[in-house]
C-alpha cells in the first residue's frame, strides 16, 4: 500500500497548501540552497517553478526557481531573491509549499500524508485510538503516529492492518494484532 498519494475532495477541512520541500542548508557562497524534496513530482523544483516559501518566522512569499540540479539529498536550487550565503543561511529550515489544488490525483488506494494527518484512528476491537498527528518513515516502513491525550501509539501503515480509510470523513479503521497496541504505546 502506497502512502503518499490520493487526492480527494472532502467534507473535512484539508490544508490550502501542501509542503513539498524543506531548506536543509545553504550550498556554496552564491545563495543556493540544499532542499530536502518531499514531493512525488520530479519536476516540482525545476527552473521556472513558482512556489511559496515559508520562513521560520512565518513570513510567506512566492518565489521562482532560477537554477536547479539534483543532489543525493534532494535538490540544489537558486531562487530569484536569494543571492548570498548569508541570506541563504537565514532560510535554513524554511519550507516550500504549493496550493493543494496543484497536487495531482493519484491512483486509487494511495494517500498523501497531509490527508492522513488529522484523521481519527479506530481499531476494530479496541475502539478509538486517537488522532493521526504525524507520519514517520523509519527505514522499516511508514508509521502513523496516533495520539490520544498523553498517550501515543505508532501504528505500521501496512495493508494487512488497515481495514478502511475514509479521507472525506477523516477516519482510519485498523485491525491490529493482539498485543500490538500495548507494545507500541508510550506516554
């Protein structure tokens, strides 16, 4: 089961913008940025692309990609408005966003992370587990971080455990093996 793609129109409130990358650090002395790309679209950071840049202080502005090349950690890009290493350093940790309407549809049965976050998670046997607050990738697979008050459980996002995903109503139903919840819950 893929976990990154499925655009749906829903009754519940989804974000207006979607994160597609994060500035890791400056690259070189001319203002280029090393970007961790979190978009499935390979051309999202191509020359000429218009994206929103959200700085650490919450300032949001549209920027245009002037240079772009791939890097083993993502992409190295140059922006129309960033011409020095000092300025690039100020952008460390900033995120790039696109409007949700610019996110393409994906095959049935696949989901974007932003669609899963905020969904209520219920186990068929144990009932309500909490709300998905984050999606984690840890080399062993994708995990849903589900919180209910002070308790947190990490649930493997695998087809064998998922019985239903209803993005429109913000609901994920799981059928977890006996003992998994108790083993994977922390406070």
